């Protein structure tokens, strides 16, 4: 049961709005409370308006993902608010099976939006998060038949995600990835790391 004291936004809810939330979508359908073009910015909400923002299988439909994530960050309360995301993993047949899907996701898709990212690419966007939770799933939540979990494959994929995504993702494709992000303010004094290891293409 949702906490009625919290203001929750369900972005791109379609006909599957989370009970107790404000349903927001680009198309008018049952359960949608606010109809707006989610690819035009800013969205019609105040800064820090929501305690939680939910994006259940919405982000993969977005072509220009960074401004969408920036809007989710803007309308969510900083430090105390949470953004809950579900999206098909890039190896999933659910991603390739829907022609409206545009952006694939991996377990490290939001690493560049943190100050903890060690790759040197976290300058892509000024908005930043703390990643509270991220997980690879081989079956939808609540599924009674998850053989991958029973045989320990889901555990191993999450225990060793770099190995799984680099080597085994298309051999043993999973279903989706989940994230819980905590929006934080930008650190104006943060010094982005530089990396001098990337070299031009050359013949060995």
C-alpha cells in the first residue's frame, strides 16, 4: 500500500498507473491524470514537487534520454526523494520486440550520473544521483517461474555484472534492470577527473 502522505508521480504510466500516484503520459487513457508531451521540457511540475517518481518501462521509449532524466531529477525532492526505474535490459527480447523502444539500458547506465563514477565520463549531465539500488532480473518481479534465480544465474549476474554484461548477456539474456536513484544537488566545487588513456585508432 502506498503511503498517502507522499506525493508520487508515475511517468509514462499508460493504463498501468501505480495506485495512489499522479499518472502522467503523453496520451490520454484510463488512469492518466496529466496529459503532456514528455519529450518537451520543462514538464508542468514544480521543482522538488514529488517524494517519489516512478518510471516503469518508460525510459526505453525516449530518444533523447538526458533531458528526460534531468526533468525527473528536477521534480523529485533532493536527498529525501526517490526515483524508481524499471527498463528492459539491452539483451532482452522485450527490448527488441517493441518497435517504439529507442534507448537500451544496462546495469551501469546511470553510473555516469554519479560523482562516484570512475570512468571520467560523469560530465555528461550536471544532474547527479546516488544509486541506492540496481539489479538485473531474469523474470518480471513476482514471477512464479524464474528458473534463472532458482539455479543461481541471476545471483551470479548481479554478483559479477561486468563479466555477465561483457561476455554472457547475449548467451543468457536477462529480462530487465531496476534502479532506485536518490537525486542530489550538483557539487559546484567538484573537479571532474581527466583520463589520458584513450588513443586515436592506429594500426598495430
